[in-house]
C-alpha cells in the first residue's frame, strides 16, 4: 500500500503512512479523540486521561477500546498520581470503592465505546481487589440507563455498587430511586440535585423517607465542619461522603513549563485533620440523636 492511502474498519477510517512520515504524535484522553486523531493523519497516539491536568495514566479499559478502534501505535502515559488501586489497598485497611466514570461531564450518558471501557475497567479492577464500585448512567432522555447499570451490577457481583450522583440530574429523583433499588444498587450518592448537599437537604430528606431502609442514602458535595451536623440532623442520614481535601504545594521547579491548565505547583490531598474533625462531628451528632 502506498503512503497516504485510506483504510476503513467498520465506521472508522485511517491513513497508512510510511515509516518516514511517522512524525505526528497526538495526545488524546478519549476514544473519540483517538479516532479523530487517527482519521486526521496522526502516526502515533499518546494515551492518557485528565489532559487538563497534563495527563495521567489511562485505565486498562480505555487502552483496550482505543486499540480496537485505531491501527496506529498507542503509547501510554505513565503518570500515576492520584494513585492506583493496588497501592491504596496495600496502605489502608478499610473498604475501597472504585469509581467507574470514564470522562468528565454531568450528563452521565455514555456512548457504546465508553460503556465498553466501563465494563472492561470494572472487570479488571474487581480482579485487582476492589471492595465495591461507584457508578451511575442515564439515557439521553434523562432516565436511568437500566441496561448498562444492570450489566455493571452483574459484572462486579457480589460486590456492592453505589449509584453515583447521576441521580442529581434525573427528572424524578424519588421515582428513579425505585429503579435503582430494583437494579440491585446498595447506596445512592446524592447532593439532592443541588450544587451542595446542604442546599439539597429537602430532596435528600425525601429520598431518606421514601427509601424506608431499602437502600442507603449518602449525602455528598460541599460537606464541611460547618454544615455536617445540620445535614445529618435534617436528613436523618447515617452515612456521608467527603473528600476532605486541602491544597498542597509540591513543586520545586521554578521554570515556566506548564503541564496542564491548572496550577502545576499544587495538588489537593485529603487532610487527616479535616477527616478527624468531621468524624468527631459525626459521632457527636449521632449520639445526640
């Protein structure tokens, strides 16, 4: 075949270039980007996630699906922060639930390729010791994606699965909860459809009452030492979700080089002091109630 000749596999096409022309590497963090780069003439891909942060190591699922969609070399970025499951599991002795969410965005509507990534990652991470998973998916009409959700619950069984904050963008949270329960999820992570759990107190309370103990409702988003007590008291929740993060300066490099769109000198890490303070507030609130 001659350099520049087009090939086609399924719906994707790409260019076969000679070794002399393999000059353009394109950095991508999604299947769509990988296919577009290949079709546009890229001779090699650098695959990562979180390009906005300068790129991080991609998941096994993303690599597998990208490789099935393109026929050019795929180089994988090895930049592991914020950390890998096996390392975390070796450092703590509490359950570790793994989030399955292949890209940013608040729609929670996943393409067939993204669904394949999620399923592959779920299977691999289950083998590597995950204690549970956090996941949620919707249809384009704003309903629970029952097919994909059922597939994930079955793939990771018997491990528990928390329905992620996709419930915060559905049309009818309380009605959707019934579907989530029927699908076999064990928890719902929610801010009550608002930016913070404190702002969504009313919906969280409605979910708590309607659940009647059939599923655990976990308030999440914007919870801090000032509002945790009221959130627990008003909603009646007995679990909550926080990151407890604080900024940490890490860079000694004084050069002008930037790796992403954010602050290269700062990362956010969970603070022992913040977590300990929240735990104290939780215990005091539960004892009083």
